[in-house]
């Protein structure tokens, strides 16, 4: 049986980007993590160690987002790798949204998505 867990809109401030201003000033980000797993045993036993602990998901996202990268694609891949190492029997989608990106135009956000469920 497959179940889903979502941890949405993890709000962070980070210094990712290719521009010097992004390195110095930073910007706002939002991260969503979608998890496909089987938590039947966790539900039956009311046992956190039998499911994906979303506190740890949040911690992983925060730790990886704190490591400066030029590309949010790199950050997304690090988050995916860390999640897969922490929760081996689950599949993930990671979405990183860079809010108000410093590009020449009125753009609310840019985002990347990495999906291991495909």
C-alpha cells in the first residue's frame, strides 16, 4: 500500500545564485517535499520510527539550504540525496521556489522540481 506525506512551504532565507548580490544579500525561498511511502505499520502501531519523520525532513531541507550554491538545481539534488539516505524505502519530490528572483522583469518566483517517483 502507498501513502503520501507532504511537508509544504518550508520558508527559508538563503544565499543561492550566480550574482554577487545574491551571495551577499540572499533571498527568500520556499521548499515543498512530497513523500510516497507505506506507513501502514506506523499507523497500526502508532510508531514514529515506522514512518517518515517530517521533523527530520524539515531539518534536512534547512541544513542543505544553508550550504551556498550557485544553482538551486544543486541544492535540490543535495536535498533529494539526503532524504533518500535518511528514508531508504520512500520516494520523493522536492520543489524549491526562489521568491522574487533578481531577474530583469516582474517575476514572482522561479522553481525547480526533482521527482524520484518517476
